[in-house]
C-alpha cells in the first residue's frame, strides 16, 4: 500500500524501494508464483516504467505473466 501511495504521489524512486521490499518478503513467505507476490512484482515493474527503465519493466512483466499462467492456468 505504501508503494502504491508513493507512486501516486509521483515518487517513483521511493515506490520502487517499497515494491522491491514487498517482493522480497512475499517471495520468502508465499513463494515466487503466488498471486499476491506476482502483484507486487507487477507493481515493481510499473515503477520501473516511471523511472524510464522500460527494459527492466518488460522483463518483470514477462515474469509476472508466466507466473500467473503457472498459478492460475492459461485462462
């Protein structure tokens, strides 16, 4: 929630740090393919776009897509 708020306030750098922390914690506790973890990775990717890092963002978005397919199935 803090990362989203910072992002909406235009502080992409701080949002990136929060999303990165959330990803690490959620990956440890829920696993890398859990839908909640994947949502945090998607948020991190969005912060990369805001920081003019489209290649990094694309890489994470692709990771999220594969993770959702594993967790939720192809539909």
